[in-house]
């Protein structure tokens, strides 16, 4: 659902297109304060949260019986996201290998998204990148934001100052691609039966699971009810 929300925001931005840049002169002030970066940044947030939800869902459904007690929540669902991803195969059944060895490229990508997510959700600011100056000159007051003067359009999503006016479509698309790559890595580390199970619902509306003795467990042989046909 979070992944779909991000895609809807991207589609909304595409439909709006250059409308913000075609305002009449009388609305010029409004045009300055409005940017499609609002949609792109919001989409990126949804993509990152979709990855976190995916990991939490696996922990909820695959956590080994000996780790079901609430005391282990602090090491699983309530742990730092980086630790949750790193220890998936330790606390959860169904894994053939550890998806994220600490020295792997895939784990470095997890850390990139984690840092980006924390900066966004915690509202982190820096004195160099998030300060605007008022400059008096010839009886006029000018606003100066150094970050906009030096910004390189080729900068990565995690290297630009966090501001909607600087966030572009390519940044949001990169975040989405990284999320998909990380989910692929988790999926490929699963045993064949669990891998097929994840493939079946990964982009669907329903997750095949059965309630057994008060906890949800994966339904590795789901019926068609979990994959309804598309309506014409």
C-alpha cells in the first residue's frame, strides 16, 4: 500500500507536468513557492516506509518460536532498521542465507536509505545547507540561499540538502529502485518455498497467512483467493 501511494504521487506529479511553470504573471509569487518536489519527496518517503513495512511484515510472520516473547521485540520489530535488516535470518525462519552480510554492497544501500529516512523523519538540518540569508542592498532586501546556488542536478538523493524545492523526479526514482533491489536481495536469500510465497504477494493486496495458536504464520500454499483476477 505504501509502495502504491508513492507511485500515485509520482503519477500525480507527471499529470501536473509543467503547470506550475505556466502560471500567469499575477500568480508569479505563488509559482515561486510551489514545486513538484513536494510530490517527489513525499513519494520517496512512502518508498522508504514501504521497505520498512516489508521487513517488519517478514519479522511478524517468520519469527522463530523461541523469539516470540515480547522481550525480543527490542531486537526485532522495535530495533533500529539497520539491525532489523541485518538480523533477519537470525530471528526468522525460511532463510537459506543471510541477505545482508555487513560488508556487502546491498547492506551499504540499506544504510544509505536508513540515513535518508532518519534525516527526513527527524527533520535534521545543517547550518551550511538549510540557512537562508537576508542581504540588504540599495534599500532592497534580498533572500539568499547558498544551497540553491551550488546545487548540482546530478547529486544523489542522499547528498542534496533535504528540501522539496531541490528534490527531483530522478531522486525519487532512485529511491524506489534501491527499495526494489533490497527487497530482491531479501527474497533471493529465502528458501525456495518461502521465496515463491513472497513473489506471490509482493505487489499484491493480500498476504497469504493463517492464524495458528494466536499468531500469524505464512500460508505457503495459498488458494486463488489471495490473488484475485483483475477486473476488466
